[in-house]
C-alpha cells in the first residue's frame, strides 16, 4: 500500500501560500505608488496659473538680468 500524506485543513498548500504572498506584495506596491502619486501630484502641490501670476513671472527682473551664460 502507498502511504498518502495526510493534510490538515488548517495548513495552506504551497500554491495558496505563494498567491497570498504575491497579493500582499502587490497590495504594498499599490499603496506605495498611491503614496508617491499623492506626494508628487497631490492637490496641495498644484497651483492654478492665472494671468496675474504669469505676467509677474514673465516680467520679473530675474528673467532678464543676463545671468545666463552661453554654453558650447
């Protein structure tokens, strides 16, 4: 007779364990990407340009002070 290893219902199979680990890693990656997205592109980082701020930026003295040098 062949001995068949008994398996308990509480012990997950190796395939189920791998899928659990894979889904945990994917969940952590998703959470990390969401956090990075919020830190870089969150609503507190975006400024709506308007005519007054564009005019001040383009007409500021720093734009035309000649501090730029020619590069080869």
